[in-house]
C-alpha cells in the first residue's frame, strides 16, 4: 500500500479488485504525535467507489462466493496468521496514524485485529442449520430446514480510534460468511486498512472480496459507498449523528444496518468496593487510548462515604500518567487523534469551567518536548461539582476526562445512569455479590462489567442500547447480520 514518494512522504492508495490504485485527488495524513504529515492519501472518486462495489459483486458471484465453506474458513484463518506474521508493519502503520503508545497497540490493536479473523473462522466451523418436522392435515408431514447464504456486498464504514481492531471486527465475520466487503476507513487512520490488502493478496483471497476506498463522509467515499444501490448491507462504527445520516441512505432500498455508535458510559462505585481494584480499573476505563474508546467511562458515581478518598486517589493516578512519544517506554499516554478532535475536547474543558466545575486535575494542554510540540496532546482531566444537565455530563466528549459525582442510594445511582441518552457500557464496583446480580440486569446498556472493564469474550453479544447502536455483533450474533436466513419447507 505504501510506496515511498518523493523524499519522505508515503502514498496510501485505494485497494480495488485486488490492486492498489491511485487517484487524482489526495489529502494529507498527519501523525498526531508530531503534527507532521507523513503520508498522502488517495481519495476515492464516485467512479472508484463504483468500481470497488462492482468488484465486490463480481467476487460474490464468482470464485469467492462459490468457494466451499471449509476452504473459505481456511483462508480466513490464514489472514489472521499473516497479520500476526506482519505484526511489526501493522504496528508501525497504526502508531503513525494514531500516535498511540507502542505497548497499547502491540497488546490490543494488532493482536485483536488478527483474532477477529480467527474467531469468526472458528464460529463458522461450528455454524449449523436447524430442522423442524411438522404434522400436516393429510398426515404426510413436512420438514422445514433453515438455510443461510451471504448477504452479498457489505459496506463497512469505520472510525479512527481502534482502526484495525474495529474494522476487522466487521470484515472478519463478513468474509467468514462469504460476503465481499468495501471498507471506508476513517480519513484520519487509513493505513492499516490499506495494508490489509497486501495480506489478502498474499493469502490468495480472490480479487474483489476485500476492497478499500479512502476519503471522507459527506460528498466523498463514505456517502458514495452507503448510497450505492448495489451495497446490500451497511455496518458502521462511529458517532450517533453519522449513524443517523447513514440510516437515511440505507432507507433507500431498505438495506439492513448494524450500528455501533457513541456512548456516555457510567462507572458506579459502591462503598463496599475493593478500592484498589476500583481505582486501578477506573484509571484504565477513563484514560486508556487517551479517552478515545467508545467504552471509556466519562461519568463516575461514587457512594458518598468513599467519595473524597476515591477522588483523591483517582487524581493521584491521573497525575502519574505520562504523555509522550509512542516508542518511549517511560510514557503511557498518546495524543488525541487530530487537531480538530482536540479543539472539540478542549471546548468541553471550557464548558466545564463555565458551568462552574471544580477542576481536580488537568484542564489544558501539557508542556511537551520540542519534537512533540506540534502534536495533539492534552491533559488527563477530572472534574467534580457539575450539575446533572451540564453538557459535559450529558454529551460524549471522547477525551481523557471524567466527572465524578456523589450518590447516596442504589436507586439514585440507577436512576442517574439509566437517565442517559446512550446505553453502551458501564462498570460497577462492588464486592457485594447480591448487589452485583441485582443491579447488572437493570443497567440499560449493551455490556455491564462488574469489577472490571473492557474484558471481552468475543463470542458474547456486543452492541449498544438507545442511541448507542442497532444490533449485536460477536460470535454467532454477528452471523445474524452477515448471513441471510431462509426456510426451506418440504412437504413429504
Ligand atoms: P464519525 O462518525 O465521525 O466517523 C466514522 C466514519 O464515518 C468515518 O470513516 C467517516 O468518514 C464516516 N462518515 C462520516 N459521515 C458520513 C456519511 N454521511 N456517510 C458515510 N460515512 C460517513 O466517528 P469517529 O469520530 O471516526 O469515531 C468516534 C465515534 O465512534 C465516537 O462517537 C465513538 O463513541 C464511536 N465509536 C463507537 C464504538 C462502538 O462500538 N459503539 C466503537 C468505536 C467508536
């Protein structure tokens, strides 16, 4: 994907029908750790998107679609193995696009990117149909057999926060099921999607089964893709507002959507928690990936008797975080993804001030060494004292920050957390087993963690309630979206 061009800049190309293609229109890819451009991204035109969709259709109708399932599963496993073999290349690309710490990308993003192919190869091995025998009035009976087939061409629109991980979370099951995909990676982080094209060719995936078109949303590759009439289904991860725009396009042709959207996740810390565990887990859940994980906690409710101690210890932990260069082992926090995103997060830091927050720590931009001064760095930030209707408390910020508020009863905590417009995830901290069982099912979220955060078994359903999404993905649940079921009724 990346050919060296000129002296230092690289080209990130579209990948269509098994080949890398340049385009007449390019845009800059900026390294968020330095603020410097490091690649030139080729923006797909409407004609490029059309070519990618047609190549995908040809793959579904051709060798890829006709491939026996065991052979296809073997190839999907081989994709996982090849990502692992080229882990260093993927790491380098992901780090340059996001600025995230090497340690995080090497433990989370890249291995999960590979695992997302392997798990769905395994799921497909176990997948089977059902049969229902039924009596008929004439006494001969009938048998119903459920059968499924790939939906066809899947449009995959991705965000920038965990680029390879979230893209393969959709491409893995889609391809394991025999669909062809056209991926539109985020304009901020296009490199790993493009690099994956090399893996597909190395493994021998038939041309057209995997395509990548680069560009933006409205009036660019994103919109061209989701409005293309030959895209049979759309899977999207990103902001709720973008989901609404995509849904309007998907309405034409009544095409199915699977949406993983925004969140405003709560942590509820009871006085009967194990404080060490709660602090350690909450530091991760607020600040990991510089607060740019959809599952991050941004609202903390802490039972009043332990409120002061919790705030003091979370502040101490936040102040130990060290922003710095991705390969510097002494550092454990990356930058925000872009200047634009930092301006958005800083605008919430300003709202917090105006709304009278008590700034426990942070609230601005850290002093960085000269070589990193142009990067999009930001201070980990904690507030207390905001009212429940402050925009900082109700809207997704997507930065390394949280608001902490005391509560007095379990009912009050439930009412506040469930009063939220989103419903993606929450973390409850309590050592009381009965309370854990009682409260878990009452949380209006897709995933409720008790005494942990971001602990994922990839076979379980994952998704959001309310404005956080439509549908569930993971294990067999993904197959409900990527396979179309039919019933064959045979009268005997
Ligand atoms: P975004 O919605 O701005 O962009 C996501 C993708 O959509 C990008 O590729 C963008 O180019 C494309 N896009 C934008 N407008 C479009 C349009 N009109 N038509 C087609 N495509 C369009 O999201 P982001 O800023 O990249 O990611 C951050 C958001 O993603 C946060 O809200 C976060 O909570 C959410 N997210 C959710 C999950 C989850 O699992 N629920 C996971 C990760 C991120």
